[in-house]
């Protein structure tokens, strides 16, 4: 079975990480028995794509067949002929898309001699500006035509069905997580020094794109409410995005700018987990968060909002603490508990590690996804004919 994946990623995003992880699993004895192979087609319009830590470089370093679609601008019609050529060369049984543009390209298919299944991945929506909101609406129309829509959490199923996707075509597949890279004591000490966080200070960590739906403004409001911790603290925000300047201004307005560190984009976040006392994900919208899964594997206590798929990953009071979206006092109280109640933290961290290894392993992800492919090909008589428009 051959699978061609269209991926719009310059760096190692969550979807890109999941794809490379699945390709690694296909090389294990269990994965190899499926007889599946994956090729990637990605768009080359960003100089970042040629850097050593880019998605393309990492995919090729992992031995994955990777094709570049040369793109002069966002709506370059020349991508269609290139994609037709790549598809003809790969000759896949399944073509899958991961983002708005790829969904639309495959939605515009016409009749073809080749019968190929179309799998569309729905990772959730972002709302940074009007243009992206338009893309989201186009996406909802595109997804109705896919043979299967794989979404990353149960919370998104009803949204897809409401947009016209047939319920029998929706599949749920949470992200997977592997072991966290070990870090040395020297590495941890150096990172704390670089961030200006003393060894006696509690480190509150949040990782994610600095955009509205990630809820960082709520987190700044919550930490401004922290009282009687019995120790000093610093908040470290890892990530970049359009809201950075606004968040810096908000930190100043809250009188906590001296306690907040903006660490920017980090290709390797393992050392940050290693020095964190608590990981906070204050999202308004979330799918299957890699950050939560990584924190579970790294042994970092978690506070998360009940947004999207978060409560499907973090079980409140069992593997972490979950609070209502936008509940600043509740967020502050949960952070305080994690920094003060050692027995609670030990119990939650142990249970979270067990859950991550059992429920969100790469082996389980590979079995589920390969099963979705096999099931769909088994009913290929109902498959839509796929091609690109002439």
C-alpha cells in the first residue's frame, strides 16, 4: 500500500511530527508487516524549508521519500501540474491532506482513470485574522468530499458532522508521544541561568503559538493573582506568534513583566520540561496537544483548560488538573496546588506517565492509523475517484 501525504510545514509542527513518527513506526517489525509505505509532497515557498532543522530536512534525514512542489506565491496555479506529476510517479493507493490548501486542491478533483482514496486530516481551527477564518470556512466545504476525515479528538467530531461531513467517514486519532530526551544537570543549570530563573524560584512553563486561541492572556491574568506560594516564581512562555507584543504589554500592565520570560521558538523543548515545576496549557481551543503528551512523558505536573481534546488527554484529578476555559481564579488556584501539594503532584505525575505510555504510544497510534487505511481500502468500491483538475 502506497500513501502520498501533502504537508504544508516549514518546521516540525504537530502534524509533521506525527507523520514522521508514523513513518518510523512503519520500519518496526510490527509496522513493516502492514506493507505500507509513505511519500511526502510539500510546498517550497519559504527559505526556512532549506534549513537543517526544517521539516523537509528532518523528513529526508529520516529516510522518507520527499518531493518538493515549487511555489512562486500562495495561489500559484503551477502547483497543480507538479502535484499531478508527483502523484503519477508515486502511484499511491491513498492521497492524504493536512491543511487548508491541500484539502482544497484535492476537493477540486475531477474524474480519473486511477481510483485513489482521499484521507483528510482535521487538526482544529485557528482564528488569528479574517483571512484564516475564510480558509476555515472553505475547509469545511472541502472536507465533505473526503473518503475519510481523521480528526484528533472526540470533541471535534460534532463540529465536522455539523459542517456536513458524513458521520460514518469520521475517525478519531489522538497524537502519539515518545520518550523525552534526557538532559544533563549542566544543561538544566545553563538554561535556568539563560532565562534568569534562580534555582530557588518555581518555574511555570507554557509552550505554544502566541495567538489568541492559546489563552496566554488568561495565563498572565492568572499568575498575577498568585498569592502565598511561599517561594518566588517565574513564568516562561516558549513559542512565537502574532500576539507576542500584546502579551508583553499585558505583562507590564499587570505589573509582572519582571517575572515573565519570552523564550521564543525552540526546536528542542526537552530542557524546558526538565526545569519546569508545572506546565500550564490555558487554551481556548485545542485538539490533541503534543505539549500535554510530552509533559506527561517528561513527568511534569499539568494544569490545562477544558478546551477541545484536553480533557480526553488529561483526566482531572487523576493525571492533572483541568479548569474551565477563561477561569482565571481557577487557573491560579490549580497552579498554586501544583506548586504546594507534593503528594498530589507525585500521584498525578505517576498516573500521567502510565497513561501516556499505554494510551498515546507510537505503537498504538500506528496500529490505529494503519487499521483505518486497511478498513477504507477494504471498502474501496465506495471510494471517490480522485485526480487533479485539468
